[in-house]
C-alpha cells in the first residue's frame, strides 16, 4: 500500500515536500517513483529512486528543482519540490515497481497511491 500526502496550493517559486508512505509488503527490491497528471494530459514520470537509495532518475522538466529521497526507517519516500512553476500543477502519484531499473512508463509500476494535488499559482 502506498499513501501520498503533502500537496497543496503554493505560489510560483515556492516549495512543497510530498511524502509517500509505503506499507504492507517488503519493497527492498523495488523502485519508488513519482508521476503526475495535469488536467487533460497523460500521466508522466517525474522522478524515481531505488529503495536501496543507490540510484535516482529525474525527468528533464524537474531536474535541478526536485529531489527524491527515501527514509528506510520510516518507510517513506519524499519528493522535495523547489522553484515551483505553474506548469508543475497536477495530481502527483507515487508508485512502486520491481527494480532495479527505474522505468519511466506507468506500465512498469504495479502499485499506486491515491494521489495528492499540487497547485502552483502564478
């Protein structure tokens, strides 16, 4: 089970931190990723991390602004989002898929959280 939280309304240039709490199974061999879906658009990959923490990968659109990390003691993956832009507005989902490759397509991810909404005003 994955539980996403931390979304909200923020002005452009601001920051938010999303959390994805994982439970119910062992994810040691999994990849945890964040996707987002804006109204009328397809769900797109944002960032991913191996549960071991040894590797991360980012979409070009967020590279240098977003940071994905995980706290194994809390079974939680975070997405720190800085320098937010109006085009970052979307519902953000966390997902888990079997590793080690960090896939960017939704079909690689078996487990999904419920989504948390991020709105960036200009």
